[in-house]
């Protein structure tokens, strides 16, 4: 059974600035927000701009605010929003490029600062030794390795809102993931980076918003608190 819904979209362009635009369409209980947006772009307004790719919560492209909350549009069923009018906006705390598309470059720049890769000992690199990951260590790291860099945690973070230099939830969770990896040798160097009073872990106020909105259940808030504990050892 289908029903009519109104999507109230916050549009933006450099030329016109920001404005609201409404679209009406019929959907069913299986229709996701991203599917509705694709239909609008195809059937009603080809100028509407947004990002989307995998449609299955893996790529992280379709992050946006849906009824005021940062979500992945491909994982959000319209019927679950419980309203006949749904507001859709670009994520907070990012520059808007056009309509629902935001600039995520700041996250990637911050990510590069923490060297986001396992760096093994020199003898392993030269092939003279090997490192092994125990099942219990792999289990511990797995949850923190699921980040898809969608930006939802940055949109929800109250610290990012007031401190644009803060490394942020996703990057700090990444720091914990690599620093806790027994195969890695840069744990101390990364801890020195995140101990910085301007960009580092001590800026986190433990609001927990990042963990609530994460579509992959990464729990950045927990990772940051563990980094604080490790840094005080």
C-alpha cells in the first residue's frame, strides 16, 4: 500500500544561497529516503543534488540530516520516520557545496595527520620476520575498524561545532584502532599527536552523540576514553 509524503529539502547554491523546497511523491513501506531522492531527481527536479552510491550502508556517501538527526539516507525507511512531512538537510559542521552535498575534505586532512595505517617493525617490512594477530586482539579491533567515513559523527559532535581544529570522533577512533594493534609501531607517536590541547582527546566532552548516530556501531566515544586512559599511563 502506498501513501503520499512530502519531502522538505534544504537547498543551497552559491548563486542563490539557502532555501527550502518541497516535493510530494507516493511511497510504500520499503521506500528509503535515498530512493525517494532519486525519484525526485529523475521525475521532478533534475537540479536536486545529493551523494549516494551503494544503497546498503557500506560506502557512507549519503550522510545527511533527516528530521534533524544525522543519518544515512539509504538506511532510513520513510515509513519509520512516522511523519507525512520529512525534513532533509545537509550535515552540520561541514561547508555545503550544493544542496545536500557537503565538503568532507577536513576529515581526510585530519585523518592524514594520524598516519592511518598499520606500520610494522622494520624487520617485518624487510621480510625477516612476521607479525601475527591473535583472535582476541582481532575481535577487540574489529569494531573500531568499521568506520566508513560518512561524517555523521562530525555532524552530531558539539565539540566540532565550536572547534574546527578538533580531530573529531572518526579520526580519534581510528587512532585507537591502530594504536591498539599489536602489529603497529607508531602508537607512541600517535598518542603524542592526540594529546595536543587544541586538536586532541582532551577536548572530548563525552556527549556520546557520535556513538549514537554511527551507522556501523563503531563507538568513537569509547575509543576516545580509552585513548585518554592509555595516555595517562
